[in-house]
C-alpha cells in the first residue's frame, strides 16, 4: 500500500510538473512569437522607409542627370557654331565648287550668289545668309 501511495503521489507530482512546464513553455513560446511578430513589423516598416528613400534618390538622380544633359547640350550647341568670317565662307564655298569671286573678306554679290546656290543644292533654306545650319554643312569644305 505504501508503494501504491508512493507511486500515486509520484505520478501526481510528475503530472503537476509536466502540466506546469507545458503551460510555462506555451507562455514562453507565445511571448517569443509576439516578440518575433513585432520585430517583423519593425523590419517591414524599415523596408518601406528605405524603399521610399530609394525612390526619392532615383528621382533626384534622374532630375540631376537630365539637368546635366541639358547643360551639356546647350554647351555643345554654343560651341559647335562659331560665326565664320566672310573669308572662311569664301574659302569653303570655293572648296565646295561654288565661285564666291575673289577671296577678299567682303560680302559681295558673287559671294551671296554662291551662298544661295550652295543652299539650294544642299536642301537648305535659300536666304543668302550663312546661319548655323548652312555653316554646319559648308564648314566641312573649309578643312579641305
């Protein structure tokens, strides 16, 4: 009988300890799960903030790149057209096969006529003036 009481008591003690441990373990697991859930929420918020920062930086970079490109384009356009002297125009016309008359640096009738004929044959606006577009085509003959 003493053995029976002993084993019964031992069994009750084991059950009590086991059920207490299970409850304690479940509480601990619940707390750990809650802690992990809060950490995940914080990480998700951080990711959203970083994504917003990245988008902002991309927009800023795009705008800066566009501004630099526009400045570069303006600079190239302003450098690409330097108003030619009349003598340069006459030399280029002569090299291109259009008679500007004497190469004297004077804008006379023959030079204007040669300019108009050059413009006509090169599909340019025929106005007798050497502007950016005309000079862009005519200047290639200056180098010959």
